[in-house]
C-alpha cells in the first residue's frame, strides 16, 4: 500500500506526515519507483527535507549520496503562500578549489 498524498497539503502549505507508518512514508513510497526507473537499489536515493521539524515539511529531495550539496536531485515543494506543488529535477554544478578565479570562465 502506498503512503497517502493529500490535496489538502496544498492548502496547508506543507506535507502533514503525522501518523504515517515510518517504514512506508510518502517520501519512501516515492523513492521506490524513482530508484526502479533509474536502475538503482530500492534505497539508492537518500531523502532530505526542509523545514526542520517532525511533521511540517514543505520541500523534499531524493538524491544520490549523503551530501547536502548534491549535484543532481529530484525535488518536490509546496508553496507556503499559494496552493502550488512544484516537481522537478535540480542540477547544480559548481567549480571549487584553491586558486579558482570565476572570472577565468
């Protein structure tokens, strides 16, 4: 059984995950088909969220690795001001290292 996704979350401005079975939360239920589609093991994507707190989350990420600065990740976010759910793929790439001068690009 899949964890519930509620349209009421859009009006609240956050995902209300209270009372969900911790082994089958909404985020875990979303991770499974993403991993399958990418040919990864069922736990091949890490789940991160914002904001800090036990239940009132409005942004979730599914990404490889455990770094907070993942280069590629799937994202779902609910606007706190408007009843809008945004889904997408975030690709971030930066250049790092000592002596790097961004003006050299």
